[in-house]
């Protein structure tokens, strides 16, 4: 039987019949990043030579809009792509969004624990950005943010993950990166921001906080972000347009680990007494 | 250029005046004598004194690496004792308050330079400043020098504890300096070892001891190393056997 058929739809029609219905030649479009998705399922094995020829001479098109399965496939594909982009991509800047940041940060922290290689988190807040919004309007503000996002992407390496954290805050995860390398990247970005057209006019600059997560850091993801955040505020409080850092070493200096306890001191000195006496009894 | 995988060893004590520099220089000389390519780095960034002990007057120091554009290869100098030496500056106040970034810069430069050596000895300063801790982290072997004095034992223990708590390091090699004899050295080691076991939960490694002998202060006064002038003395033999232990680390 020379029929084009779709699985389980229980209906069949010849290709010639299908293609003769001009009103069915409507391509199904998907809006995934502007690309157009066209779907055509024909079981070629079931076609006659005549039907094959028609198929070969026909641009891709949806054969049967009324077919439930096909519609469902296309709809699901569209929906998934849309959900995926909604969930992980920031609409304005097309950077990753904060939801993706949280997912990926866990992955990178796990990688650090496994490999022993530090990773760094860059937290960026623009100084005086509000000026642009207030005096030139939000469209101009958005245009500037898009420019910053592009600049940021250019300043990091391909392995780094750049996210818009919200408003005028940006974050980058730098996998397998020591603090001094992160500082270099941050400084590069700080300089690049000052070169964005309009930045100097509005006195817009970047306050950048960096936190380093080492294999012995006690942080969870939330604390890691907080560390980068507090480094960023430190940079802001020092006057902005600068880079500040946080690592467990600073935590140590700030909070102070327990020093030698009285019990430990006592143990050390009791031991000392015995060797001292030993030495003295030896007549040395 | 031949690239090696150097054993980078930090030498710390907590308390000053325990003999870090003496041990670094003399063990370095024996390591070099055993055919190893050895680099000694004066990591006492504020009050450097290996240059004094060696009687050399360096043109560049680590200070010029941090604040100038001097290449670390131009800072390293050859010594007559067979090892190379990276000096630091003495009395440079700005080197005491180094930023983390500056220490990282030093570590990065040293990391490159170290590729040319079998063993690198980092003579860290006294105390547990940020730079002392960072050099201990940079090293892949940590040596702690102590003597029988209560202050030395307490500071050595405090150093071990802080490095353990900060970086999770739990492998420390102990040298007992100015011991009366081997028995006393072992006793001192056993005691500090038992305290580590009891309070921190890990044992220490006994690397060796150096017996007290008048040839030591005399050699320091004369800016000599034992291997050149007192090779048969008891402390020289002690240094030699510690060096022999460290060669096995490679």
C-alpha cells in the first residue's frame, strides 16, 4: 500500500492527496532563538516511486496539521526550548541568569572538592548606574547594561560562566582558578567598563568582589556567594571602581581561629618540665 | 631548559631565633653536595638575613619582584656553597604588609623559578603572619624547627595548629635543634607528637635533630657553612643525615 503514514494515527492518505491540499502547506514555526523548525515525518519505505518523486520535489512542510502526535511533538519542542531559555537565560543581556548561577556554582564547588583546584566567584556591581536610568531613562539604561554584559563576556575566558545576577549586578564563576588570576581578570574588566561609551560621562564604574573557594574552604554555595558579595561591598565602601577579595584566609584573620588553649599550653609545659628535669639530671 | 618537579619545602618555627636560617643554609649545602640542584628562598620578607649569613650583598631582592618589574631569574644568585639563593630585603616596611596579590605574585614567580631545581627551601619568617602561612601552603612539604624551650614548643605547636586549621595540612616534619643529645631530641619530639595526636588528631614526622655544639655559633659568626669547615663535627653530621632524609622526598 503506497501510503504516507504517521504512527498510530489510524489515518492514511496518499502523498499526492496530501500535497494537493494547498491549505496544509503551512510551515510550523518554532521561535527558538529566531530559528525556524520544520518537521516532516514520512515513512519513505511505504511510498511508491511516484510519491517519492513528489516528496523529493517538495519543500519541507507539515503534511497533516490535524495529526495529534505530530502537533504534540512540535509543541513540546517549542515549549521546552522556551522554558529552557526562560529558566536560564537573562532576557535583556542574554547572559545566564541567577538560577543557572546557583546550579552551576554547586557543580564547580564539587569539582574543587574533587580536584583540589580552587574556583573563584566574581561579583560585580556598577557604581552610579542609577544616574543613567534616572536622567536618560530605562531604555538607555538597558542599552548600557547590554554593553556591560558584552564587555564582561569579552573580558573572561571561554571556560568562565557569566551571569546577570539582577539589576546592575553581574557574577562570573571562574572554574579551576586561583585568586591572583581572578584578580587579573577583574582588573581587566574594571578597565574595560571605563572604556564603554558614556561610562565616564556618567561616572559609571565597577565595584568587584572576588571570593576564592579552595578545597579546605568551609563554605556552602550560599556562603560562597555571600563572601563574594561582601568583598564587592568592601570595594564599594572604599569608593568603588576597585577590586576586593575574600578567601578563607581573611575569614581566619577576621574571626580568629582558636589559639592555643590553656589545656594545650598545660600539656606542652608539663612535657617540657619532664625533659628539662631529664636534662638537668644528666648534668648538662 | 630542563624542567623538574621540585620538592618545595617550607621551613618554619613560629618563634624566632630557633635556627631556621642556619638549618636552611646548612641542609641546603648538604643537599647540593649530594648532587641536587637546590634553591633557598629567603621568605622572611621584612627582616631577611640569609644574605648576611652567607656574606653576600645581593643587587636585587624579592622586593624588586613585587614592586618593580625585575625578573625572578635575575634575583636568584649562585653561591659558593653549591645552592642558588633568592634574597629578600631587610627593613623594607612595605614588604611586611604585603597584599594577598603581592604574595601571590611572589609565589607565581617562585613557582616558575622552582622548575629548574630538585629541591626548594623556603626559609619563612618567624610568627604566623599571612605570608608565613601562604608560603607553608605553597610548599608541598612543611618542616617545623623547634628546640627544648617552652616558648619554642608552644609557638611550633601554634604554627602547626593554625596551618592545619587554615589549610587542612596534617603532615609536618619536625627538626629538633640545639638538642643536648639524640635522646633528648627524641623525647622532645615524642612529647610534641603526643600533643598533636591528642589535640589535633594526627601524628608528626621526625625528620632529625641537630645537636648543640659551639661550632654552630662560630660558623654563623664567620659566615661559613659547616660542610666547608666543620664537616666532621656532630652538628654537620646531623645536617647531613637530615639532608639525606629529604633527598628521599623527591
